[in-house]
């Protein structure tokens, strides 16, 4: 099993939301070395790595996965790459897709070249359920066709296709994970849960796109990172694995849970102009990873309660982000022009 061979990891994008939770998780394990490579874009933050940056097994390097020399050097003596680095927010991809193509497609190619030239043992690429596109009924299985429908998911699918080609042509030992909507501590307050929680904590409304009937499958970040590490150790090369939480909910239900946890009134629910090309539903069949021996452990009610508590107690983390110029500009650009269609119950 690969687990016996993987002693050192390069975690790219390890200062972002899922990456930093992964680094914290593996730093507590028995790996000899974890190197974090992160460009520190607006979404990257060394504060996410509080408590692990001074761990002697962990090294942080600021840099770009598109920098082939740097990536080549950093991979000369690691066993595996786990790639979290990406532009990740659908709404930003609708405003400007260029960086998504650069990092999520070209950046993956640079990593693949380094894996090939330095003969790494594993490349685990963290992808998304969004590559399957809208799923009106049933659940997506790993061999289903990819049908991405927004610039973010198209760039993630592009990265996946590049990986497939390197597995076939060059025998690169890559594995892809496709995770569902992830939530928990250290998520940048632009994704629906952290922006909704922090809006309400500041007395502002939750903006629900369209009718709020869109369905997502919610996965706690601790489950997601454990699933990724499980795939690193036990997954089969050349395969893709769905990682889902088994918690399908409509967006409006998620928003109501936030209001309930914060004891806030229904009139903070604002239904606004929908997202362009908004996928109505994602749903994952997770039989493949569960047959291999992994399943999620965190229940959605407990996970949401803890997450709301974390944001309530960690305003020193999200307050400066929300005050930053980049955030204010993005907030105005994304929400400023939206019409309020309905306030309160739909
Ligand atoms: P995030 O936006 O919080 O973090 C992304 C990190 O990548 C940041 O630290 C950023 O600085 C870094 N980065 C961006 N471009 C880079 C570059 N060119 N070079 C080096 N570092 C760069 O994202 P996240 O939510 O933690 O997502 C991590 C991965 O998981 C992504 O690949 C995403 O597609 C995937 N994913 C996310 C979710 C989710 O719900 N958040 C679900 C499934 C899959
Ligand atoms: O499904 C996995 C994907 O989940 C990841 O690959 C992405 O990186 C991650 O950003 C996330 O994408 P979504 O677009 O599903 O997440 P987001 O939090 O942006 O939106 C979740 C749902 O909530 C979606 O249906 C859009 C809606 N939404 C979002 C925001 C930000 C709102 O109704 N209002 C909002 O303000």
C-alpha cells in the first residue's frame, strides 16, 4: 500500500481553507516532512496555519505552482504532491476567468511535469463534484461524463483531463478526488456559509441566489481532509474517487439553519438575482471510496453548530479579511448590482 511509502508531502495551496486543515491533520500524523507551497492569493493566509507553522516537520514556501523551476526544486526530495492550489470561487470565475485557467489548468500541467521528471510516488489532485455539472436526479459516479457549466468547473475539468492524459501517456501515478461542498473553520468569507454567518454577525442580510431551491451536498472539512489522506494512502493510481458528506440540502435550508443558530430573524433572508448558469443540484455516489474503507463521520447539524461557533469566536480572523480592499471591492462587484426579489420567507 502507498501509505508505507509516503513519508513526505508537498501540499500545494496548503494555506487555503481545505489545504490548511489538511496540513494541520497530517502534521499531527507520522510523516517526516510536509512542505507547503502557496502563492498567498487573496484566499491564502498564513494565519490559517496557526499552530503548525512552528512545527519542525512543516516548511512554508511562498510561491506559484505555475513556476516550473521552483516546483521542480521542491519536488526533488518529496514522495508525493497533494494539490489544493486553485482559484476556487464560482462567482469570481464569472467576473474574470483568466486566473482560473492559469492555475487550475496550466498549474496542474507544471505539477505533472515535476511528478514525471522527479519520479514521485503519488500525485493526489483535489478536484470537485462540480465537474459533473447539474445532476437533475440520481447521483454522479466516477465514470460519468464530465459536463462543467461555469468557468471554475471548466478549469477544474481541464486540469483533470490533463492528469488523465499524463497517466495514460507517461504513467504518472496520479489519483483524483472529487469533493462536495465543504464547510468548517478557516473558509474565506465569500463562500455561502462563511459569508452568510459573518453577514448576520454584522447585522447584514443573507443573500440567497434565485429561489434558494438549489441543492448541495455538505461535507465537513475534517471529513474532507481525512478522505483525501485516505486516498493518498489507499487509492489506486489512475482512479478518481468521489468524497461526499451524504448531506443534501437546499440552500434556503442552510440559510435558515444559520439564522436559527444565531437566533436571527427571518427578514435577514434576502432572495436576490440568481447566479448566471447556476447548477441546480450536485449529488455524489460515494460507494467507491466507501468500499475501499472510508466514510464521513461529522453530522451536518453538529458540524454547522460548531462552524457557526468558530466564526462567532474568531472575528479576529475574519474581521480584517472583510475590511480589506480586495474583499470590499469583490463584495460590491458581486452583490452591488443584484436586485432583491423577496425578503423573508419565499
Ligand atoms: P481556497 O480558495 O480557500 O484556497 C486555495 C489556495 O490556493 C489559497 O491558499 C491560494 O493562495 C492558493 N493558490 C491559488 N493559486 C495558486 C497558485 N497559482 N500557486 C500556489 N498557490 C495558489 O480553496 P479551498 O476551498 O481550500 O479549495 C482547495 C481545493 O479543493 C481546490 O482545488 C478546490 O477546487 C477544491 N474543492 C473545494 C471545495 C470547497 O467546497 N471549498 C469542494 C471540493 C473541492
Ligand atoms: O461543490 C464543490 C464546490 O463547492 C467547490 O468545488 C468550490 O470550490 C466551492 O466554492 C463550492 O462551490 P459552490 O458554488 O457550490 O459554493 P458557494 O459557497 O459559492 O455556493 C453554494 C450555493 O449557495 C450555490 O448554490 C450558490 C449559493 N449562494 C452562494 C453565495 C456565495 C447563494 O445563494 N448566495 C451567496 O451569497
